C-alpha cells in the first residue's frame, strides 16, 4: 500500500480476537473499533489510512471457494 499499488483485496472472515492485537499492527487496540468485526474489515481501514490513493476492499467468503470458482472446475 505504501508503494502505491492500484488496488488490494483482503479475505479473512475470522473475527478479531485479543491474540490478534499482539500479532497484527493493523488492528488498533480499541475494542470499540474492532469488536465483532472481521480482521479483513479492521485491517482495510488501517491500510486506507496509510495511503488513501490505493483502493482497498474486503471480499467475503472463503479463499478456497473463490479459487475453485475462478477455475470453473464443474
């Protein structure tokens, strides 16, 4: 994001936990910001603050299902 990529998509449906605060500097230590939200949603906001010119979005769902759909294996 700092280098100015055009866009970035995040996929992580796991809800933020206390353990994430120690492992991820993109998650602020204020539980009113992250309470009940996914890691991708919270990190998305932090990344936008780093460089508002980069389009950062959150994709819902599981990575595995998105990859299988993109290969059209049915």
